């Protein structure tokens, strides 16, 4: 293990944590660092860290030299909570489990999930009455949690949503991606015990009900490693958490942005009518829902659920602007690069048109990476895009959600970039 006392950057280069707080205002903290350049050494508590804020630097850390930049100590709090699932496992175990789980996200399996996604979304919208005030975050959260359990794990949580939601919320509140890098583990223990108890119950029931092609059935049929019960829970817990929290955040922001941009909402509805008329969307329609996908892409640009990624430098590496020394925490931020005016015109504006046109987006590859990149990119990326487009289409066909008041939801940067508090909207038809 690297002796951190030997990791030293020139004092004039180091931005002290005392000048901005990652705990109280993490996004402002990152923006303050980025104002000082693209290679910014700083102290996170007493830990040496470096912010890298260029697309080519992101490519190096996540793809080109990924073996040098590992989850390692930058991952200890999440591992204490989630165990050795795909999000937290070390390199060799991650590769083994990813290869095994990948078939659950294969195209034929995803196409089969499309009907379930649309059916559940339609049922949710049909329960809304004209004029009803809807807590969008809560409604989308219940929907996506039910979807990920049924589509990926093969079980239903409809009767237990409140209990599962509370346990998930308690757990995710302890996983701030910045503070978690240096925070003590003691506050995670209660959240870990409660969440794992609930997932164990779901796994037990799912083992009896698992449908063909579900994650559990794939593990049962193909896992030659005979993993422990603990590993099985780790796998399910990670998929459950990632598949629920991220898409809930993304859809809530997309609906909030549409509600405040009626012209963009009108154009999306025109596309839905032209492509679908009055029928339900299917997986084969996604290729033609170009503007709807652009709405989702733009929401993911402005409010990426995964807003910062941390790695531990196992060895030193020389970048153009300086050397990252072994033992340092390395940060790359989707939130910063997605809003960087060097790569996006009017970077703080909601403009789905930037994703349209024959030439496609003009930004560099790693200026936009909402699902990560490289060997540790999100295994559910294809599922996330399909689910997001189909949910936007189905909700858009049946409802018009109008903001209450003029205020846009405040941002809370925790494990995902989510709205702070309820997002209340009025349902219209």
C-alpha cells in the first residue's frame, strides 16, 4: 500500500478543502476546482487528490490506462454497504461477474422487457386523475423499482415498496461520492444491515418465482463458480440499487425540464403521435423516437445521475499538465464536462436539438459519458436507454405534467444527482 505521507504535490498547486466544502455544496466545490484548470491537485481531508477535467484525461483514466487507476481505497465505503457486486468488485472478480451477468442485458432479453415497461407505466398513468398533484420522484421511483425487480431479478415488490424504498433511501444517503472517499464507515452499518435483510428476503422469494432469462435464473443455470449466498446478494443488491436510483433521477429531471419548456414538450408529443398514433410503444419503435431520445440525452447531460467518478492511482502517471502520483485519489466529473462551454454551446440550456442532425453531436467522445466508460461502464446502459425512452413515450402519450409554481427543483448531489425533496406536478390530459 502506498504511504500517503510520501504523496506530495507542490504547495502552490494544491487547492485546500477549506476553501470550498464537498460535504455542504459538492457541485460548487467541483466547479471551484475546475476554475483553476484541467489538472488540479487538492486535499480531500488529509488525502492527496487530483481533479482531471479534460476528455482525453477521462479516456486515459477509464479506458487507455485503466489498470493504473483502480477502484481500490476510493471504493471502500460503497463496498462496505454493497459488498462485491459489479459496482465495487476488484478487477478480476468484476470481470468474472460481469461476463456472467451480461446475458441478462442482451438484446433479446431487453426486447422482452419492453412490454413490461410500457404496461407498468401505462397502469401508473391511468391511476392519475386530471388535476391530481403527483409527487413525480415518488411515482417514478415506485415504477422503476418494480421494473428492475421484475425484469432483472424476476420478482415483484409492489406490496413492499414502502419498506424497500425506505431502506434504499437510507443506504444511498450514506454514499456521497466525494465525502464517502474519506468518511468513517461506522454510519454505514445500520443502513447495510437493513438493506441486506430486505434484499435477502427478495432473493429468497425471487428464487422460487424467477422467470426464464432473469438474472437469478441465469446465475442458477450458468454460474460454474458456485458463489456464496453472500455473493449472490451482492450481485442482486448492486443491480437493484443501480437500476432503480439512476433511472429515477434521470426521468424525474427529464419530466421537470419538459414541464418548464412547453415548446420542447409539444415537439415530443408531435413525434409520439406521428410514430405511435394511439398505440403503445414497443422496442422496435425506439429507433424512430429520435426526438424523445434526444430529450433523455439532454436531461442526462444537464443532470447526469452519476456525476463524479473516483479512482485510486495504483502507480504514478504523467499527464500533459502534471504527474498524478501513486496513492492519489483521482476524480473525473460528468457534471463538469457535460456543462463545459468548450464542448457544448449554451451549456446550461435545455436543448435536445444538439443531439440531432446527420453529423451527430460535435463534442469529443469523453465530454459526455453519463454511463461511465471502459471496462467498468454501466452494464445496464442499453436497458437504461430503452427504459428511459419507453417511459417518456408512455407518460407523454397519457399525461401532461405541469409545474406547481415557478421554482425548478433544487439539486441534491448524493449517490446520484437527484432533486432535493418532492417534485410536485399537476396532472393534465
